[in-house]
């Protein structure tokens, strides 16, 4: 490989800023957790992003969000989208992608998977900076060819589909470097773990009062499915046959239920569950969803999926979390943050979600920050982990996340769209809703919002019931495409840029359902898998037998 002429040098200030902070390459791992909690989860492919030097000439490619941040601070500009998704760990059939510079002050980098080319360039006094990641040596499912181009002043990497564009721009093809994933979305569903004896007490009590059944946490859902007059009188001709899970009405305090849910989700390529998590300030203990989380931790196939908890500190009654109980809550959360399959960011930090921050102390930024700081300190001291905290956009200004001590906002639902009672309105404003959040962000997709089964169990005024009469599977496909398009053109930090929170797995009383159901089967999961190119053998609507361990 001949050395290209005319390379421009970075300014001393930019060089210093970049080199002081990094580069942090794929083979340089974050500080290890405590020995007892050694990470065994396989590393997921990461967004491989392109940056352009402030001068306009010189391309840097990185899969490390920390290096992206330091380079951006030094004047580099991230280009929209990704240059594929690169492997972050060595495995059979994959090889290292090396990163080199003609000199320490050069403004352009060359990437090669050839050890011969690497060694020849090092012999010519090129600077070898390490391994940027790993590329497949042969084509495979979901993989596309990654190619190198040059115009005599800089080298560029691009997926094969951009070849004509770069040739027209004056670049020459400089050869293939391997294969990377074209897409790698980490999609996970919000999990509403209240379908058990200790779950939603109001529904259980009101089901007894309205329908005369003892200890039934499926009240309303079961009844609308079966044709209660509350449904037929108010919404005649409506098809309620979807209001039954494919696996039947279940008890999610049983590990076998979670095993089936894990099989359903992973068969369609979902990466994680995001469990609602509640604290009872009168009992000073976790409540409501504790049984389903315990069942998840006992599931025989739990290691096949990641999970995160979303702390729901609602600003009323016993679900508020007073500052005096922050330490107790943080101690309780360590049980989940210590798990090997706790969801991690693209730079290796374990994620803690806050699904509602309004009930943390007095809800001020200062008291939310106090909570975040308490959990962070506990994780560092007990687990040796630097956690990544995300606050739900619902009920919280996403621009204030940094002031509250957290790392990024995320979303689950779109409140204004729900109140509009129109799925078309949701679709029209979906990307604008995302754009309210600055910097790093976890996007979401709303499957539906339909709380009619709550009538009259929880809501006795039929006019107060919110639902979206124009929701459809075709609309859902559009919503998923909108999220994918937003990712494909993103210039945000790459920390969680390919993470998608799905509302919801099993919000059966609220219409947020992507779990396979009696009428639609795997329809929602099939849309997700096809539109996002999720890895999985294909959705299994009703798993039978023993799940894999």
C-alpha cells in the first residue's frame, strides 16, 4: 500500500485533545466489575460511526462512544448514520480491523484487516493505534461488505451500497476490508409485571366487585374478550378477540411464564425486557412487580436475554420515594444491577432506567440528582461498576436530564399523542417528539394506547377512557420505520443510539401489547423483526416444552 500524498495535519490543540482522551479502541475494555460479578455476556456489535475533521479533510471511524465524544469535543463532526455495525470481540470467522496513521500528526486514518499490510506499513514507520473492532471474513446473514476508498488525501470506509456515490465524488476503490452488520438494533419491550396474586390490587378487588370473580388479575381484559356488556353496549361491533395472550391468561410470578415470554421475545430478535419497578414507602420494600422480576431471575433461559429495571417513582401515595429511603432503594437495586445479563451501553456500562422521576423526593432536579448519585455510589462500591442512568421523557423535560445527574433521556410512550387519541397524530409527531431530547437518547415505539378494558374497573366515566380508534398494524409498521429512519440519519452520541424501547410487552389493560395474542399471533413481533432486521429464528407464538437453559 503506497502512502497517499498531501495529508493535512491536525492542529496541535486538536491532536492533544484527541490523544489525551484516547483513542479508546474496541480491544480496550472499560474497568472490570468486581471479581464476583465478572461479565460473561457476549459483546454486541456496535455502531461504527464516521467523523470528519474540522478542516473538512480527514476521516476517523470509531465504535467507541467515549472516543466519539472526545473527538467531537476536539472539533470532529459525526456524519449521519453509521458505517455498519462492527464486532467488538474476536470470534470464529471474524478478524481484527487495524487502525493506522502515516504519522502522529496526520489527519487521516487507514483501516486494514490484512496483517501483511499492517506490518508493511509499520515497517515504513506508520503509527499503529490498535484494533478498531472485528469484521467477518465471509458473507453471512445480515452482513454487508465494508470497503475502503481513497482520493489521494484521505481514506474512507463505506458499505458497498455507497460505492457509486464515492466514485462520483472522486474516490477510488481501495479494496474490501471485510463484512459488517448493516443494522443492529437492540430492541426491548417494557414489561408490566402485575399479572399475579400480588399484582394490581385495584383490578383484583374491582373484578370481584364488578364481575364476581375472586383473585382475578385479568379482570376487564378477560371480560372484554368474552363479550361483557360493558364492551358491547359502549363499543358495538368491536373485535376484542386479541385480548387473550397466545399462551393463555397467565401468572407472571411463575418462572415458566417468564420462560415462555423470553422464548417468544428472543425468537423474534428482541434483546431485552425493561421491567417496571416500584417501591412502597410505607413498607420500605419493593412492591407490585417484585414477583415477576423474581420469576425472571429464576427462568431457566434467562441468560438468553438482557434486562433492565425502570424505577417508577410516581408522585402519589405510597409509590413516592422519599430522600430518606434513597439508600434502601439503592441497596435493593443492586440485586438487579449485579446480574450478568443487566443491559449494557455500547461502551459497557450497565443501564438503570427511571420510568418516572416525579416522585423522587420532591421531584426537583436536585433531589432526583441526589437519588442518582446514591445509586451510582452504591454501584461503584458494591459492584465496581459505573452505571448509565436514563430518565423517561414522560413527565420530565429531557433537556434537564443532565441537571438531574443522569446520562440520557429515553421514552416509552408519547403523552401528547396519547391525549390526542389518534395514532395518526402520533405518527405525524413521532420524530419531532424524539427531537425534543438532546444528545444521547433511547428512542421508543408506541404499539397502541387503549384503556377501554379498564372500564368500569378502574375508570368509571366512559368518556374519560382514552383510546386510538385509528390504530392498525399498518400504522405500527410505519411507527417502526420512523424510528429506524431516525436512527439511520442520527448524529447523536452512539452510547445507546441503536437502542429502542418498545411500549409494551404486556400492558393488557392499557393497549400496549406486542406479546403474541390469540387473534394476531406474532404480528407485532414479525413487523419488528422484518423492519429492524432483528436476529432470531422467527417468532414462536406459543412455546411448548422445556426452554433452552
